[in-house]
């Protein structure tokens, strides 16, 4: 089994910054893509950012230029630096990882989420 544990959420004023982290643990052969998604109350889960094992990044349109995703392959961690936060960034943020648990088996995992609240 693989576990993804997020940390770093909380309450911040608009214009402020937060840094989210996610650590993967368990039986891990390797990790392909890692990423962050978010879900606001009453809305569908949406892409925030993803990063490949080679460092290629992709961002949702609403966070481009404000958020930065990074990862440490040796530590199986992914981070999300969030700057210039807006009230509309308020959501539960979920970590996601595509994990190769054996040479021929690739599985997708989600963390339990961390709440980010941006006050106006």
C-alpha cells in the first residue's frame, strides 16, 4: 500500500502565501506524475498543478503565475508554493501520485486533503 500525506494548509489573508507538502510512503518502485488538485464547496475537483518525474510542469489556468509546483524524487515528496492567494483559492487541496508499485503495476493514489482558507 501507498500513503500520501499532505501538510501545510491553513488560514491566510488574501495576498498571502502558503506552502503545501505531500509525502508518499509505502511500497514504491518509482513515481511518475505527481500533482495537486482542489475542490471548493459545491464545485468539482479541478487541476491545480502536475509535475512529471523529469520536472515538466502543468498548471491550471487560474493559478498560472501565482503557484509553483516542485518535487524531490529522492524523498518522494511534492510541494506547492502558493503566492498572491485569493479568496477563490479556498478549497481542500489533494495530493495525487501515479505510483509504480511493481515493475509492471502502475496505480493512482490520492491523499486525504488539506484545507486552505483565504480570507478577504
